[in-house]
């Protein structure tokens, strides 16, 4: 039995990433990922 708030959180994240990909902000996400990879090295 999953918590309702957890399911809502997953839906919000999914919708958020859908918006990111739709408005081509994935470049920003890629930059953030590159920064995280650079910081982890």
C-alpha cells in the first residue's frame, strides 16, 4: 500500500520533467548534470 502523498509526488515529478522536455530546458538539466559529475570527480 503506497502512501498517497508519495504517488502525488511521483506524478508531480513526472509532469515537471514532461514540461522540461517540452520547453527544451533539458539543456539546463544537462548543464546541472555536468556540474554534478564534475563536482563528484
